[in-house]
C-alpha cells in the first residue's frame, strides 16, 4: 500500500482468510463461489505460503494453489531468479550478472493427476502417474517465453527436457520449440537435458537468460536456481495467463517450525508484490519495491535466516517507511 500511495495509485487491498485455522474450524478451504469471485472481481491475488502440519492432507495445496492454477488456466509459472546481493549465494564466486527467468508450464505434465494405483498396500502394488503434454499447452508456454525474451531484450531461450529418454513428450516440446523459435530469428534457442541443466545452473548460472520447461522440471530447477541466487527466502513467482487474472506466491513453503515466532522472511512475498505491480503495468512501483528488497538486505534489516535480527513485521514497517520518504 505504501508503494501504491507513493505513486498516487488508488489500490484496493482485501484480505481473505483461506488459512488452516478456517479449515480446521469449518472444513472449508475455498468454496466454488469464493473461487469465482476471486477470479472475477480482482485483478490479482497474493497467496501466502501454504502448508500446516495440522492439515496433513494438504487440502489447501490441492484446492487453492493447484485448484487456482488449473481452474483459472494460469499456464505460465513465471519465476525470476536474479542475483540481487552476491553474498547471499552459496557459490564461491557468483557471477554478478546472474539473472535467469523460468517459464514453467503450469497446467499440464505430471501435475494433472492422470494415473492410478492398483493392489494398493500389497507387495504387488502398482502406481502410475502420466505426463500429459498437449500441442496447445506446450505452444503457449514456449511462445510466452520467446515473447518475454523479445520484450525484455534477452538473447537466449533455453528449453529444458529429457528428450533422450522421454521421447514422446520430448519430441513434442522440441518440435514446438523449433517452430516458435523460427519466428524469433534474433533470439537464440538452445536445449538442455534436465540433468545437465541441474549441473550447469550451479556451474555457470549466468549463461542462462530465459528457461522454458515442463511443470515438474520447472518446479525442481526453479528451487535450485533460487538457492543459487540467494535462497528461497527471496524467490517470488507469478501464476499468469496474460490479459487475465493472476496469482502471485512465494516459491517457499510455510516454515511451520517457526510458525507464530514472527520471524518468517517476508522478502519473497514482497518480491511477489513487485511482480504483481509489474504484471499490472506499474513498472515504476515495481522498481521501488525491488529497491526496498535490495536496501533491506544491504542495510541488514532482515530476519535471522539472512543474518539480521528484524521481525517479519519490522521489515515490512521499515520498507513502508522508506517508501513514504
Ligand atoms: C511450488 C510448490 C508447489 C508445486 C507444491 C506446493 C504443490 O512446490 O509452487 O513450486 O509443486 O508446484
Ligand atoms: Mg516447488
């Protein structure tokens, strides 16, 4: 709100309680009516981290996070991993220009829940999980990655897959990638196998600019790249469908071991606020929020996980004060 009022924006912020307490009280995660209203009446939503040991079935993940990704067809999981402060990287000599943006496919792949099990609980148990890839689904995420590269002056898009073994989905992704890439002759397109990519993201992450990949590979590699560029405490993400509704969430979970202590690192959530402003076309506001993140780290106004002694609330108050100056 401080960033918005600094720019004279008339922003309405509503708080929705969709947390574990409500579920334990009413047995409800989100109703169909709430889901429709959230998507129809708002431009975007900022989702807090999910996961509470009192809800071992992870109903919130299923109904809210995955439910909204699939229900609102948010096919882009946009995950920027930029090295803001080199000392936060576990790498010995991190390259200062490390800045890789993931376009993780968000509505298909191994996340669709197609499969089943049989002879459960016996030594003969069989479990299958199928990866679903459609031309339409692959085409739109690959297109989004190239269009983002073109719009932001990035010269390379890297496809990550396992086309040497997963021949069917790999073949589809490679053919789509070649076709879309041909329409962008100024952008170089290359492909990496996911195992080699895991290694290379540690070895020379600065080589990568835009990465496009499937749901599961994107899930895994975006955690890896987030750690290389400063840790999950800093990693924001956007679930997008351009021109439509969007859902922003920190990449990290809920850190139940410190629940209630008031020391959860808020920077990834603040990073989501920046992504949300950017998504809504308010680039200057987004830049101010990004400045706050870097300043808080540089000035040591951070929670204990980043070496500071601030609380979650005091980091936020410090940022709001800075934005009001
Ligand atoms: C993420 C998370 C989710 C995912 C979980 C909570 C289902 O790890 O947003 O990366 O796998 O997509
Ligand atoms: Mg994840």
